[in-house]
C-alpha cells in the first residue's frame, strides 16, 4: 500500500478505522476519566440529575460505530486523493494571501454554526425527527459517548455545509484540519453532561457565547430549546435559548 497515495478503498477503510479509534480514545477516554475515575468531581457539576444507564452507553457506542461506517463514504468521496483534486482544498499556505487562512477558518466556523442551527430546526419537524434525528435524542442524558450517536442520514445533513464549502471555496488543508479539531472538541464539550466552565467565564468575550454542556444537555432533555452548535447566538436571535431550562 502506498500511504502517500492510497486508493479510494484504502482511504475509506483507513478513515473508518481512524474515526472508530478516535472515538474510543477521545469520547471513551473522556467518559472514563471524568465519569468513572473523577466521578465525584464530575457529579458535583453534572447537569442531568440521573446516572447514565449502561444500556444507553452501549447503544450510543453501537450507533456511533454505525455512523462512522456510513459517514466515511462522503468523507472518502471528498478527501481521498483521487477525488480531492476536484475540490478547492490546497496545501501550499502561500497559494492565496495569508489573511485568507483566518478568514476561511472563521467562515467555516460561523457558516457551519448557522447552517447547523437551521438544519437542526428542520430535523425537529415531525417526519425527520421520527425517522432520523430521534436516534440522537434517544439519549435524554448525554455524555461524551453521545457525541456521534446519530442516524447516518443526519451525518450527511451535518456534513453538507463543510463539504459544500471545500468544493466551492479555496480552503487550506491545515485550516480544514484545525477546524475539524475545534469542531470535535466543542462537540464533546456540548455532550459532556457536566458543566466544567466556571461561572466567571460567562463574562469573557466570545467564550460567554459558547454553547455549553448545560445548554446542549437541556436540548436533549427538553427538545425545543438550544438548537445551536458552537454558539448560542442563533438561539438568542430566534428566541429558542434557555440558560437553565430545567430550573
Ligand atoms: Zn446532542
Ligand atoms: Zn435535536
């Protein structure tokens, strides 16, 4: 196998394995560290009053692996070397003005945040909720293992903006990779199930608008509040924001 130029099939298998291993290490690792090893510390900060049911944790892991098997297909069709050449992804940071690097990063973050809010609202319509988004909402008490427990079709919806972006807008591969890391970190943070951010952070610019574990846990508990992904901006603008919906 040529690691620098894998075939699309090798890329698909590698991507699926990578997603599964990353899930076990990051989502499984965070769950084990905070909800098992540091349980007392975490429980003092948990949002939902109940413990996680073992059956829910197993279901979430199964749904996540199934999600990775399916979503590796669009990832391969976009990022495998033989397909990537048709996208606007580029490697040389000087191919465009340097200021384009932070601008494209911000466009990805805020564009995906807006896209997710509205797609999420659509996913809550009756038919799509019953057949697609309900898989994610089986988890009333989210935890790091919930972060990717979704119907594969929801994965296609969510990736739509990102892949549309790299097909249409020049995007440096390092910027794209950084965006993926930040996106993953904020996804796990939202599903953490416990609030580790101190109250004082609510006054820090930018951070005060982040979608915290409290907000997303309350989305899983009460369904019709806090649809946002990275920030609470769209929820505040559309009057769907609740700071502490359960209290
Ligand atoms: Zn969720
Ligand atoms: Zn939802």
